[in-house]
């Protein structure tokens, strides 16, 4: 079996960490900016996000919260369309 050889990166951990560099990635959007972007693209509404947040905080999963809200919104839309789906 051949023995592996290792290249020493630094004398100690502090020196190694000091030599590490990363590129700046620019502005990282906040949660609110991401939510607003989704709303702008038609993927939800502010009230839906608030509703889901409350449900998640109360211990109910996101999928169930979204499903329940979608059912309520669909019923509301259906009720407002006279002659349709009745």
C-alpha cells in the first residue's frame, strides 16, 4: 500500500484562517426583499405570506397552511363569479 503525501497549507490554524480569502458576492437580498420579488412576479401576496408565517409559528406545516389558504381563496373567487361553478 502506498503512503499518501500531504502538502502543508500553513504552520497552524490561525495562519491558515488568516490566509483564506473569499470574493465579495454583492448585495444579499433580505427575506422581505425576496418576498416582495415573489409578490411582484405573481407567486403570492403579502397576506398569504403573513398567514403562512403565523401558521408555521403555531406549529402547522407550510404545505397545509398554503393548501388551506388556497381553498379559502378559491371559494371566495368562485362565490364572486355569478353563474360560474354554481
